[in-house]
């Protein structure tokens, strides 16, 4: 090794070590992220023997897509060291160490010089998003560790060639662990397995090899599914969990088209622009930085003059990186075009680039002498094509975390520890609320208190509590002021503690919904009839649209303001969902439709499907246009989805339209 290579290795190794030291210091003081805390609450529950899941108004089993290979070590860390900032980060830290080892070991195994391997690792840790998503309870980097380990075992150190069935079994096992770590691993594992299967089919004893590989992959997956079935308690619950999970995966992956169809090219241009903004690299250079190494990797992988183990690694990396970026740019939903969902692809891209660079410099074995001159020309062209790729790689490094920007949690994030201390100090019989999706998981984790969901409780049930509180964290404060405002507007409250990272409120009396404002009674703003399929309507409470449904859902306590003059009947077109009959109550749900002095009827919702209800008004009509309030209360609701869902508000039936008409009658 030359002195230049030694100095370069020392420099790049020192930068990697410095970044890791920064991560260790970060792990000592930083709280996990919102999603990471949800993962870690599962680990905390499991460490206490409460089951595999976490409690938020009810116990959610297997609530997240980050799973066993991350959760179980985190549970062990909590069991050994208690719940502290460091124990909440230590598993991520260990996976970062493992990633450093795997990237260097794999690139060295395929002949990448040490200095270039260390440069590649430095590029990985400096990639935009790596610092944020390698820590804080996220499962993205652990996925890469298992996936790269699976590739590594396919490449023996001494015997160069196609892996035997023992190595294929271990590789399948490691790929299975990657899938179990996080469902997004399928974006890596599925293409990698496809490449490997194609290779196996060209070799002798292919069926034995395929069986060994399949058993390796299936063994941990099958064991985990048995554990899941036991934890969920029944086949019905197990199938229900998978039914919901499959829907989530299809929606989040883009496999299920949304209502607003986008052209593939338009989406691709838009997503590439988003990725350019997220990474700080211009879109054209970013495209070159992805396409060129993928193309060269495939060319080298198909070149039979090159060593078989190098071709295998290049083929797997090139196919995985190419399909990963293709999925993110052309298929994934725009609403989820996040850096977090491509950070694994960016890290794998950095690995692919250094392997392609090393292979572009290396002359293939068994090259005829007459082809040497032509080979030199092709190598020069290849290296020239890689110049903008390296430039793009350097731009990615510049845009990511560097030694001048070490990871450091903001003050408002550290405020959540103080909030957790305050919540922990509340009376033992106190009831603590989050609201909807905003469950303050970091505060729940470090306070070790059970949180309830304000949205799921009726006003009467909350008012029956003697000691009740509402907690917000930095995520609720920063992303959902509307949720906070709704809770506070519905309740009498006192601020007990408030910081940039959240607040603690004492709740007193609570109303079913935010009272109507004066403008809601202004007839200029009201309609005689509302068709929710044609648009939304502002003068309503407890009636909402959900998941792009054109109809509106009615909660157990709802109300709407209309305007009335000569109309003598209220007509509603409703749809009663079949799920309403699967609740705990043995009797049919009862709908109470009322308006002070004009309407007071109770109807049994005993039939699923669309129904038209015409209810006579008992008060005299008037030629003068006046506001008319309709209250809709139901004594039951559709069962809550037994997984964490962004919109899991209580809902009873769908309201297609509601209006006042002149013809009276009852149906």
C-alpha cells in the first residue's frame, strides 16, 4: 500500500470514527423520534412482560412495521438498564457499528482498496438522512445490516465462485431477518432474492440450492408468524391483523392507486425534484449519480471475464439500487415521498459506486493481448463517465452531516424529558390523555404512564373522571395545532406546565364538541340541504370526512346547522355500515335525531345499507329564514381498528345528505 493510500485510509477512517463518536454523544442525551418512540414503547411493554405491543387507550399488538430484530434487543436493553436516553438509542448505535463493519468487509471482499472502502463508508455516514434515521428508534439501518450481511456470506474469502447450499441457507436466513426487521426491506430483499434465484437456476443442483435458500429465508419468518399468532390469541385476530397490514402496505407502497391518478412521467419528474430538494443535489446530477453506476454495475455483472463473486455482488447491488430508486421515484405515493423512505437506497448507492469504481479501474482477467489497447480505451471512457457520479457523491456528502455539523438534539426535543418527569409525578390514579394520532409516545415512554385517546372517550365518560390531564409533545405542537385547539376548545382547562417541547393541561368539564360559533348561525353561511358527495360543509360538529371518502361519517355526538323557513320535514340519506353490528352491544344502535322544540325521534339502526329517513318537524314553519340545528347522537359506534391508524375517530354511520324539505312523511 502506498503512502498516499495509507494517508487516505487514515483520513477517511478518522472521519468515520469522529462521526461515530458524535453519535455516541448524541445517544447519551437525545430522545427518540415519534415513530421511534412507538417502536420503543413496544420494547418497553415486552420487557415488562405486558405483551408485544403498547398501550394507547387499548393494547395494540404488533403496532408498527419495525419488528423483532430491532424490538427484542431494545427490550433487552430496557430490561438490563431501565428506560434512559442511552438505552433507547443503544440498539441503533450497535447497528451503526455493525453497518460500518459490513460495508467495509463486503467492499474489501470484492477487491475494493481499503482507502476506497473507508471513503465509501464515510460517504454512507455523511449521506443526507443517515444521521437522523440511523438513530432515534428507527429501523432503516438495521434492515441494511441484515441485508448486506446476507450478501457478504454469499462471497467466500478463499473459494471464488458460486456459493454452496450452506451459504445459501445462511444468506436466506439473514434476508429473512432483514424482512422481519422492517417491511420496507422487501424493496431490497425481493430484488436481491430474484437475482440470486436466476443465478442458482444456471447452476448444477439448482433445486437443492433453491430449497436450502428458501428454508433459510422461511425459518425465521415462520417462527415469527407463530409467535405473532400466539400473541394475538386467535386465528381470527391474526387474519384481521394481516388484512389491515396488507392494506397499509399496498397503500404506502403505491401498489394501490389513489383517487388522484398521476401520470408516471409527471410523478417521476415531481419525485426527482423532491429528492433533489431533500438531498441538496441538482436533479440532473442526481439522475446521473443513480443511472450511471446502476448501468455500469449491470454491465460488469454480465461480463463473464470478471470474477464470479464480484459479478454476483455487483448484480445484486445494481438491481436493488435501480429498483429501489425506480420505486421511490415512479411508484411510491407523493404524500410519502420522504427522505426516510429512500435513505437505505442512498446508502446502497454509495456502496455500489465504490464497487463500480474499483471494478472500472481493474482490468478483467483473461483479457487477450490484442484487446488490451481497446480495453484501455473502454476503461478510460468508463472512468470518464464516473466523474459526474463522483461529483454527485461529493455533493451528497456535502449536503449530509459533516464534522462541522455534529448531531445534536434541539432544546425543544430535550424539553420532552422534563414533560415526562411532570407526567410521571402526577397522582397514581390520574388519567392522562393524548389525542388521536398524537399520542405523545416519547413522553409516554419516559414517564412510563398509560395514555388514553381523548378522541375515543365520550364527554360524559371523561367528566366522570376525578383527575384528568392532557399532554402535548413537540410533534403535536409543531404539526397539529388543530388537534390541540380542538381538545382545548371542547374543555375547561388549566395550563400546568408549558415548554417549547410540549404542554401539560389539567382538564375540568368537557363538551362533546366545540360549540358553534356566531358565524355558524348566520343564515348567509347556511344551506337548506347538504350533499356531502358534492363537497364539505363547515357548519357542523362531530361530522367528518375520512380517508378520501366522499361521504361524511357521523360520530356518536354530532350536530349540523341548516337554515329553515317553510320546510316541514327533515330528510337524511344515510348508510349504515355492517361493522356497526359487530360491536360489544347486543342490541342495535339507536339514532336520536333532535332539534329543540321541533324534532325528537329515536330510530333503530337495525339494517345495513343505504336508507332514506324523512322525519316530520313538530314546530310551526315561518316565512322568515332562521338557523335550524339538528343534533344526531348514536349510542354505539363502529369498532376501532385494532392497529394504530392516523384517523381512528369514533364513527357510527355515513351521512350522504341531509336537508329540510316541504313535503312531510316518514319512511
